[in-house]
């Protein structure tokens, strides 16, 4: 004991080795006994949305998501944000009647009409438009290029929402000012080419009606189709839908390009010639409420100006940005949109009438066409009642109207929005056609998106999923511009359009107009096995 | 009852919902640039337990077509990975899934060599890596739920159920629609059978499936040898011991002889 306290606790060599051995044995035993309990298997710590978690294999109504081709020119998806809520499928299947309306196995195409409604419905922003902002900024930065931009009717009543303004705020002047600040060389109005579209489409309608009555169209083009009813062709989502599912009715489709493509073709011909600019130096940008417009601009046949200039690789419209992308561009530049002083559109292609603005609303193309169609048929401006054709206005899925035109008789028209609704009309027309019955209508306006362009797939996501209150606010603003703010309300009174015909195109549906403003369609039925029901 | 999944690849349009469900449920990271989950470049890697690969093929009419193949661990009935695992970190459960227990894993990666389909992956870019592979949502399956990828499929490409019933269902579908399907259920006999069974209208090798695998279970091959080991070991022990003793006795006798002849003494 004495030595212990002197030198600290003593430990014999034997005792130490014994302890070490015992500890080793205990450790080995503990480790081995741990093997009996294998611990938790990896994975399974996360979550899935509520609808998929019912025990057992119960059926789930809302499931999965839409397929998107990675090469889709209009929309892209970021899987990191996808929560499999199924809203995109809801929009695609039940609003647009695309997904589920083709048989499986698929062919070599992911059926998509590029409308972008899925992007509008997506609550997490996983689906969005293909972002082309960087490309546009690059051409703006290149001083050798003359960058022009056009803005669709529906952008001016929606883009303010991206900057905290109330839904449907009319911000046409501010938007033009912002575009000029962004560095675009000229800011044109798609309203101008909407009026131009009415001249072409209205003339085409009159020609079709006269051909059906046995006569010959006044200025009809040699190979112009004569089938009635005539379908409007402004909505590229609708056009692709018809190409996929109703190719037998493509002869009813107006051969007119959409206003976007008309302005693009005219810009690189008429405008280039007037201003003495090489069309190859012009870059044409379009601000659209629509993701399908990106696809439309990329269609191979949309190169009329290029063909005319001997450079078929040149596109009529080079880049399409959605309203949301323009808003991001403005925010990116730090421009205080709300405080901007309004500026006017640039001349030559900047004038637009009230008839053009209402293109943004479902029924608007019809109303504008009736106003000018009346003039084309009778030579007189329409009576006051045709300036407020309430039968074709509003958010109903299918709308019908019938009016009497002096010297012509009854003109029967229909309007449809949302392609699930369009099927009602299309199936009827197909059945009539197969049975050899006379057409029920003379003219039908189809818009892919519910409400028309004002609730297009590229518009601000002011309510998610898009709701009728936003549509109604925007609708109200559109008709307010037409009734109260527009100086003119008839497309055929657009002075700049009249100048374009006088100086360059000749007459509506004439040869030059056909080369630049009309197009052809593709039967896409071979890319899917169409089904009538999901 | 052993569970399985029947995948009808003619019904897949490549939305990739199953891959997202897998990532959500198993909390796996995304790397769409280097490790995409859907498309031509999609590959099973450590963070991708399931992928949907895209293949350009020719359909029954001779037209170009796209097909999508959902890939993940096939969950062999007699898994080579589990048989090769030294510590029992990979185990086939009675419910069907072949499950990995990371707490037991020593990181030897024998499973990766053993797997005939090259499924187990290693988390090479982690400091303390684990093996990584589809668990067939084991915790869901034991709770009576279907795996996450199956629950979310919009086209009901996959059907979850008892494996035996699914094999019969697969043959019923082939019989009902012979002009569409290839007359083969991939996974019925491959490597002795897998829990995941596939139907296709294309030859399976065109959809990236490994068709050259043996039709017998792989552990059965090693078992042919291993089962004889105890007998061989005991036999050899007995023989060698016998030889030793005989030699010893002979040597002892020889030494005794030498002693009598008066050999050198130590």
C-alpha cells in the first residue's frame, strides 16, 4: 500500500492483459450481436403526395404527369420541382383533350400541341416555357442587327400583373416604353397584322361562301380551298390539334397565317424594302401570350420572306418570348415598369384597331371578322348592333350566333375555346361531312386556350390554376379598349394596312398576299393513333 | 407470398413520373445534366434507383417508333448479390424485395461484381460511401402498399401483386394479344426468375435488357461447389490425417530399427 500511494495506482502486467482481452471479447460480442439486428434498410424516408399513400393498391384518379419531349420547342420541365400533383395531366386531358386521346404504344412523337396550359396550371413552376431570353439579349447587344419586336393583343392587359398591378390592368404604353428601354430598335403592334389577318381571312371567307353558292370568288387564288365552314387559324395550338386529330377537316382551315407570322413575313419584305434594310440584318422578335407560338415560328414553312429573298434558312419570326419571359427581362434590367411613361408604337406597322385588340378574347376574331366581313359583303360598314356581339363574347365553351347580312342572307357562326369543347363542334362537322349534309356554319373560330389568348399558356400566373376571375378581368379590359380607347373599330379602316396593300401587297388574297400571308398545313395523324375518348 | 411487378412497356409514354416518385420517396438528389433519369442517356447510378430509358425502334408496321423502358433492380428470386454478401447486408425478404441494410455493409462491393444486371452502384463521391440500389419500396410493400413508382404511373404501365399470379397474367396478355407482344416474359426465368416481369412488343435486347444471362439461378452454380465443400474438407482431413498417422507409424518403426542398429545418439 505504501508503494502504491507513492507511485500512483499500480497495475500488474497480467491484470492489464486480462482487462484488454475482456474488453476485446466484449467488443467483438457486441459487434456480432449487432449483426442480428440489420438496422434500417436504406430509402423510404421521403414523401409522396397524399393521393398515392392509401394502404393497399387502391385506384388513384389523379396521378402522374404529362410526357414532355426534351426537344419540345415550347415547354420544358424541371424535375426537381415536380411534386406529381397531376395538375398538368388534368389540363392536358380534360381541358385540351390531348393526353389520353391517343392509343398506346405511341409512335415516334410525344403528342403535344404546345399550348402551355400545363405550364399555367403547374403549381410549382416545374413546367415552364422554354426560356429564349438569353438569345434575344444577345441579338439586342449586336449593333449590326436591326432588332424589331411585336407585341400580341393579349400581352397589354396582362403583363402589369407581373409587376403587382391588378389583374387586367391596361399597360400598352408602359410595355412599349419598357421594350424601347430594353434596346429593341422598333416596337410594332401585332394588332396591325391582326387587322391584316381580318382582311385576308375575311376575303377568304367571302370567297368560300361565294364559291359554295356556285359563283367564283372575286380575287380568289387558283388553288384556294372552298370547304365551309371556314376555321380560324390564328391559334397555333388549335392548328396542331386539328393536324393531329382532324386532318380530314384541314381543308376547312383558313390558309391565312396567324398575325404573328404575317407581321414577321411583312417585316422582312415590305418594311425592309421601305426602310432600305437588308432583311438578313433584321431580327424579328415576338412577345406572345402563348407557348405554341414558339413552335409556330419554328415550323419549316414559316420562311416566306426568306424564300422571297433567296435565303430559305431565314425565319419570318426569329424568336418568340412569352409575356412571362418579357416580364423577367424587364425585371432583370431593373426597369420600374409601373412608373414608366407610356410610349406609342412605331410607325409602318404600329397602328391597330379595336377589332384587332379583341383577338385576345375568345370570340374576338369572329367579331372582328363579322365587322369587316359585313363590309366586304355589302360594301357598307356594319350597323351599331354588330359592334357589341354579345352572343360570341364570354367564357362559355361553345358559342353560336346567327345574323342577317343584307344582300347575302343568314350568316351562321360558332366560337369555341378550350379544345375539349372544340371536339363537340368538330365531331358534328365530321359527321355532317361524311353524311353529305350541308354545313351548319359558315365560319368557326377555334381558340386552344380557355378564354382565348388572354389566358394563354405564356401569360402571367396570376392565379394557379388559372381561374375565371382573372379571365374576366382581362376580358373586361379587352372590350374596354375596343369600346372606349380605340380610335377605330374596323380592321378595313386601318390606314397602315391600307397603305401596305396599296404600296406592296396589291389586294387581299392576291398573288403577293398568298406568297407572304398564307400557309399550308401538315397531316400529323400518322404520328399517333387517335382515340375519341381518354 | 412473394410480390412482383408486371411492366407492360407498350403502355409507357415516357413521362418519367415514376423516376420523380422514386426520388421523392427515397430522398435522392437530382443531377439532370450528368445523371439524367429519362431519355437516351438515362442510366442507373447511385442517385438514380430507377430510370426510364428511351429507345428508337421499328414498330410492327415497319415505322420508326419510340419505346421507353423502366429500369430498376429486378429483385431476383434467388439474388446473386445477397449470396455474395459477406455480412448479410443484402437480403431477400419473404415479401420479394431484395433489401440493402447500410448499417451492416463493409463496403467490399462483391455485390456489384456478382449482380448479373449490373444494378448495385457505389456512392463514389461520398466520404463514407454506401452501396445504392432500388429497395422496391420495402417499407411500403410490408405495409401492404405498392411501390411509389407504381402508384404514380398515369398509364398503369405497372401492375403490383403476387408474382405467381402476375406470371399467369403476363401469359394471358400474350395469348390475348399475340400480334402485339413478343412471346416472352422477361424475368420469368432469367437468372432463375425476378420479381419484376416485363412485357414488350420489341425484342428485349433492343430496349437495353441484358438477354444473355443464364436461365438458372446464379447462386445455384456456386452452390453446386459449395454444397460439396464440407464433404471435401472432412474427406481431405480424414485422408491427410490417415496418411500422417501411417507415415508417423512407419517412421517410428523405421526409427526403432535404426535404434537397434545403433545409430548416432544425440
